[in-house]
C-alpha cells in the first residue's frame, strides 16, 4: 500500500493524484483529525505527532509513505526521512522543483498555513535549489476553514481571497505554489484572482509524479505495493465533513475507519 | 482561585467578565490549545478532554470551575457536574435563563459551533425551562477562525455574517444567544446585521453573574478563593495569536504558561 498522512481530510487531494497517476496502487490514508489543525500549532507537537503517524502507517503495512500535509512536511520531513529505512516523500521539495521549472521571471509566490509559512521551509528549499529566484509568501489561515465548510462559492470569500492574493500579484509573481493540501479545492477562485499570467503549481501532482518515477525504478517494491487489494481511509477521530470533502476531492464518499492506537 | 477552562483563547471573554463583576478574585485559566478546536470534534473526545481539564484545574487549586467553552459545556457539563464534589458552572443554562428573561415574542435565536448546535443542548434546556418558546439555530463555523485572525473588520466578513444571521432575523427572533466564547468579539458586526430589535445575550455575563450570586451565599468559599494572589494563564500548547486575542478580550497581553501534564 501507498501510505498517505495528513492532518485531516485535505490530503485526499493527494489521493486523487495517486488514483490518476498510479491506478492499481492501493492506498492507506491516515488523517489525524483528533489533533487537527496542524497549521497553527507548535513545531514540536507537529514533529512528534508526524512521527507517530508515519510509524503507524508503516506498521499497518504501507511500503512507502507520502507526508501529504505541508505543515507536517515543513517541520518533520527531514527528521523522519533521515531516520526511516523505508521511503518517505514530502510535498515541499517536489512542489519547489516544479515551480522552478515553471517560472520565467524568477518570482514565485507561495501560499500556505501560518505554520508552513512561518517554518521558512519554502524559502530554504527554493534558495537551496536556485539562489537567483525571489520568493514571496502569504499565509492564508482562513482558506482551510472556508474549504472545510464548502463555502468557496459563497458571498465574502472572493474578497477574503483577494486580500490574501493581491499583494503577491502586485509583486509580479508568474508562478504560485499551493502550499496546503486543501488549496487545490479553491483553485478556481485563486485562478480568477491571480489571472492567466500566473501558473499554479500543485505540489500534490508533483509529489505523486516523483513517487511514480521512483516506482518505475523500483519494480520489486512496486509489485509488492500492488499486492494489497483495498483502499483504507483511517482517522484518529470521526472526521468532520468527511462526505463533503471526499466528494469534492474524489467525486465519491469514502468508508472511514476510526483508529485509537496512534 | 476561580478556574476557567476553554478549548483555546476564546474563554478570555469570560475572564473579562470575572474581572469586571468579581474584581479581587484571582483566576486560573486553562486553554486546551493542543487539542482545539472542540467545535468540530466528536462528543466522546470532548467529554474525555473536558474531564481531564476540569480535574487539572481543581488539582492546581481552583475552588470552583467555570466551563467557559460552549461545546464542552454542551457535551460534558452534566456528566462533570454530577461527578464533582466541588462547584462547576457551565455557560449554557445561565445564557438560556437570561434569554428567557429577555424575549418578548418567544422567538430566540442561538448561534454556535457545529458541535454545540448539533448537541441539541440549547433546544433541550430552552424547552425544559419554557415549553412555549420557539428557538432557532444556526451554526457559524467560520466565525471562530475569522475572530482568531482578527479579521472582523476586513472585506468579506460582513457578507459571511449576513449569510449566517439573516435566516434567524427572517424568523422574527427578538433575542440572540452568542453560543460560543469567541462571538462577543464579533458583537459589533452581529449587532449591525440583526438590528436594534434583537437583544444580544452573552452567556459569559450570565454565568459570571450566577457565580457572583453563588459566592455571595458562600462567603467562606469566597474568602478562600481570594487568598491566592496572581492570575495564571495555562495552555496545553503555546497558543496561536495569544497576544492578539488577549488584547481584544482583556485589553492587555497575558503571561502564558505551557503545561504538559493533562
């Protein structure tokens, strides 16, 4: 199984990419709904919870794990990756690579939760890979609750999104990284505001592309992953709005399992 | 000390009432910031966390405890109160009593988190005390994130608040209970939308009034509470936006303590 871990339901946007790019590969999904949101909580808690969640997925039989949550990838990916014998993927670096391949003018915008933006991880990864690029950041703390309420097309939301995004547009960005698993669900509104001159980068697509490349090179592991039959969707507590969000992400409802042992 | 427990920082609106109505009484505040929000999480978790938090406050020397969080009061107050040897106050019943004393036309609106509204507690308490009253309910899940971002005066918020509140106004309510500790911080916007014909009931004022009456009748306990000197503000993890919210609620910043033992 391909393990995916997210703080809640937003990571289903990454499951959608797995289903599109890697059909036939079963997933085991863990949403840490009892502890969400991660985006406004301290780094040390995110690190500790993320380790527990990744370990749980491996213990349940996942052969590789994607940390779908940007805040968890920001604070915990390096630590977990260094200490893991099995393959772990985060969403930050794949998104950055794709943004660097996309930008023409070297001005990249990044939107995310307060935790992801405050972590400085995007700044660090972008500068590591290309010193010449100028990144601009904006935390958009109201986007996740708006998306979880399926409130994207309701009055007031466009004004809020403009408040967040206009400063980035005014900086002349030509590329925008959606630095939170929920944000692809608001892509329509975001695209309308930033305009056609700005290319949107969805790290969910980018990380699953990297996983796909990895599996092409590791056929034995790929075959092992495929041996499982069913998808599993596990949560640390009964998720709020599971039906709404799973329909938005996957076009179908999911059968949820509540686990109590992580 | 007077103990106050809330899922996060919103309960500081109740501390403000204690400071106004009961000056000279020190408080110990516990915000369960590691686990917030309570409003979208399952009842059984809220019950278990609420018990831990109330026990912690008593163990730290609180002589009485106010459950300031409406979601916790909704799911856990009866259970905790039945099993406690020491006085525990919730915010639901005091707010309902004040609303019943206020309404002229018997149409009362209640706004709260999804958890509080889904619990049916306001329906039950209102009907217990007055069968003839007709309550109307609206969960307003975006209000807490908007308030925590101090986004109340920003574009888009008035439109969101109108979407939530207009259906209640259209039902002809003359009284509106603010069924979440955060909502007093949005009182200005709410008042503008519901108009002068609707009287706003803030359960924070009502519960502290009940505590005050209780202490007048229990002078020995009142004197014991007063013996402590300092206010304490404790959190299960470093709170997000502590400075902003404490300034909004109390007009000053608070010294926060992070505790790890509940």
